[in-house]
C-alpha cells in the first residue's frame, strides 16, 4: 500500500509538471529511480498556477499534487537558496499575476502568506535558514 501511495504521488507530480518546460524530464527521471529525486525549477516555472522562485528544489518524495492548472491542489515542499524576505516578496509580487489575492500575512520566525481565488486557498510557509524551506498548501475552498 505504501508503494502505491508513492507511485500515485510521483505520477501526480509528473502529470502536473507536463506544463512546466524541462521539469517533465526531471520528474520522469525521478519516477524511474527507486528513490525520488528533487526537481529543480531553474527558471522559476509554475506548478499549476503557483509560480516558484528560480532555482526552487521540489521535494518529490514528500510533495503531493492533484489536478493541474486552475484545478491543482495539494502540498508542495520546496527549498530555495535565497533570503527569507526576498522569497516572501517574490510570492507577494508574483501570485497576483496568476490571479491570487493576498488575504493574510503573519511574521515571526517563519512568514505565513495566505492567498485566495474564488475556488481555492493557498498558504505559503517560509522558514528561516541558509536554505529557505517552503511549504505550499493549496486547498479547495468551501
């Protein structure tokens, strides 16, 4: 059962990456290996309709993405070698380009950004560190 879950996760990620130039090849290579490898988005491509900073490394082993484009939802684990504040500014500047509206921002050790669309909500948690860790959660809206 656990292998089935990993296979579904890998297939869902690979399917969602079809619209991302260059990432489909990396996702396919990760699916062939016994242990999923991170997928690097060198040019800041989007996953569904959530843009990622250039050089983002997607943890394909932990991430789960269902659907694609305007219907995508799931949880994405990302690492970025950049300043936490610059990563937050990236999302605040780029998410509106995809039709997302910022509805909440909270800062302590981590930065939490919440965006909305008519049918979905996206929460982005940006952790501090030399390599910034992100968790992007997109859920359907009730």
